[in-house]
């Protein structure tokens, strides 16, 4: 499990809560935050792999 998974889970929970309670503005914001969090964590994971790859070692 990735250290950043908590952020994605939080956004998913907020999105679900907003959807269930018909909070359109919160729902839209949570959906956007989820997309950004997913992209950011995927990018961070790729960067970690690149930095830790054997080809990167001197």
C-alpha cells in the first residue's frame, strides 16, 4: 500500500458523502480533488521508481 493512499481514500469518501447528500458543489470539488490526488500520487510513485532504479545508480 502506498503512503499516499489515505489521500485518495479521503477524496473518495468525501465524493461519496457529497453524492449521497446531494451536495453538488462539494461533489464536484471532491471529484476534482480525487483526480488531482490520483495524478500526483501516480507521478510521485513513478519518480520514486526512477530514482531507485538500478540504471539511475552511479
